[in-house]
C-alpha cells in the first residue's frame, strides 16, 4: 500500500511546463489532465526494487531484518510487483509459479480498475486515487528553493479540516501532511517528505498505525524522457491486537529497462537493457 501512496503523491507534480509561476493548487490540479501522459510512458518500462525491511519492538530495537527484491511494472496507474528474492534468497520453482499466478491476478485486477475508471466508477474504495488526494488535502506555501543544485518549487500539503474519511484510503490521506519539491524546468517532483500527523485504525480497530511515522520519496529522470521512482523510506509504528511494533523500510530502485509487451505474466522482450537514470 505504501508504495502506491508514494507514487501517487509524486505524480501530483506532472504539470504543463508553460506556466511560469503557478500557485500550489494549480500545480496539483494539473495532474488530472496529465496523468494519461505519465501512464503511457511508464507502461513501456520495467525496473527493479529492493526493500530493506527492519521490524522493531515498541522501544525501537531491531528484532528482525529482511531483504526482498521485486520486478516492477505498471498497468495504467497501477503498480504490479513480482517478488524475485525473499529474505535474501531467490524464489524456488514452486514459489515462482505462485508469483506468476499472483501477478496474473493483480494485472487482471488493474485492468478491471481501469475499466471502472473509464466508466466513471470508483475503481476500488480502498485504493489511493488522485481525486481522493485532492479532496482530502489543501496545498499552500508555494516557494522557490534549491535542491541538489537545481532550482525547484516547494509547497506544503496538509489535511483539510472539513474532510470526512469514509474508508481506509481516505483515513491515510486525512492523516498525511508534508512537502513536495518540483523541478522548476522539468516540472517533475524530485522529492517528497510526508508525516503521519495523526494515527488511524484498521481492521475494525484490531490494528492501528501510530502518529509520527514519516515517508521520504525521490525520483530521477530515466532515458531522458520520464521521471521514475529512485529511492524511498517508510518509518512506522503500529499495533496488532496487543503487540506494539515498528517498521523501517528503505526502497532502492534500479535497472530501468524498456520493453515491448508480449506477456508480462510469462515474460517480456527488452528494447534497451542499458537504460539508466
């Protein structure tokens, strides 16, 4: 779920480059008209993600460390992850078969969501969508800053006081506040910092996510044509029944490759295996 939140928030930076000094609200609203452009470019890429995961106790002491690796691609706006390495070990044949089946299910689900979106229906009540983000948050304090030697726009976002969440995805958005940095020339987000300003319950109150968690996410330009995720961090405290734990996750993105679709379930044909940020 959190990778979906990260990608969605970063996508809010896709705006036309002919507006010299937009306000924060205009920057956000422009993504609706430009989202299709992003999806059309992303569907031609497949890439690698490594998740370094630490599970901590309530005092923050690390109790378990795990490394998982994924092959990632998009169907429309929906991210599909294929697990390659679990806890530092490559999958065996049986596990690979299960992953193929899982990827097929997720791809089918994504296409059904796209069908619903095109029909004007809600694709998934618990999915994070741009329309929900726009409804849940306000955007303010637009300013110019410098990051990595480049001129960027920065603006803050926070929950709207009058927003009332009705499902899990809206609870997540209602709890988030932070800052987005947008490259002034490319009009693409280069960095996101978000914080959980409030906790929220899940699973009929049997589990909850604590206030104070934070998220960092960054993007880089790939192949001179599209900005893609390059790095992320998620730090959360949570409770399941009477057990209080925490999670520290670092996301490393690499090996961006163009491909032409034959079947994402059974394989793909690479067009440029040397594509790099």
